[in-house]
């Protein structure tokens, strides 16, 4: 009898964490993360560096303009989500962004410093892989 209750509770907790009960705009949370940490991203177009991170020792992600993919250090984003000001459930975040077609992978290794001379020694880290809307990236030549 107690095992059945435990299984039911586990299922309820899993469903709660997966679906959530609040109206949360997870894409906006991701955009806020990008905006608050913009200086910590390496922006690449193919093998060309478009913008290097301001603070090399803390750099946490890579935006690839040519592929439309943004790689974010998993640990850094999870710290951001878990911050007491936000308390965003990572499972819900992942589920909703995967459903929206924004999250491609939630724990895949990537060398985020590849093709950047100062970041070439940075090893592969576990990353979230997000599909980026290319229209969001401004082209300095078109302004």
C-alpha cells in the first residue's frame, strides 16, 4: 500500500515539474538571461569572430549567426534559473522551450571557444543548444 502512494506522488510531482501550473513566458526568461549576460557570449559567423566576450574568464556561451544556434553553459543557466529572485523550475523551462521548438538539446557537450584564439584551450562543456531567430541579430551593414 505505501509503495502505491509513493508511486502516485512521484507521478504527480513529475507532472507538476514537467507541465507547471503558472503562466510563465520561458522564451522571455531566456531572452532576459541573454540580455543580462551579453558580455559573456562569443558571437561567431562561421569561423569569424563577430564579438568576443568582454570577460574571458567568465564566458558562458556562444552564438553562431550562420547556423542560428546559441550554446549556453548548462551550469550557468541553471544557476540563473535557480536564483531566489526567479525560482524557475529547470525541468519546466526545458519542457516548454523544447515544445516551442527553441531548445534543441539540454545536455550536450560543445567547445564554445572553438575558432577563437583566446578560447581555443577551453574544453567542451555541457550546454543547452537553442535555436536562435536570425532576425534578432542585427547586421551592422544594414543600419
